[in-house]
């Protein structure tokens, strides 16, 4: 698969993205829950669109980040975010 094909697929799956100074990108997709909470799926790639990191962020109804679940390169399970 070419770089352009990889980039096109990532842009299709993740409608939000930001270029990084090193040529990589951060892609994300937000999913709203039934009770005001939301999840953000984040994929970080290098300049060749190879995945460096993939994780899920969970936000409460007030928009506060409360939990992170790192899934790649190693599944570390859910980790609560401490205040301040």
C-alpha cells in the first residue's frame, strides 16, 4: 500500500487530524455517549503513516479527561487520570 493510500484510509476513518513538525500526524475520532460522556480515539503516525500509538480517551459530561486506554503498541488497559 502506498503512502497516499494509507493517508487516504486514515483520513477516511478519522475525520480530524493535525500535522506534526516531524511529518507525522495525529488523527482522532470523537464518539458521543448516551449520558453526555464522550470517547476520543487517537492514532499517532509517523511520516510514512505507520502507527506509533493508538489510544482511547474518555471524557465526562463536563469535558474533563477522566480515563485513558492505551491500546498500541502495547495494551496497557484503562488508566484513570488524576486531578491536577
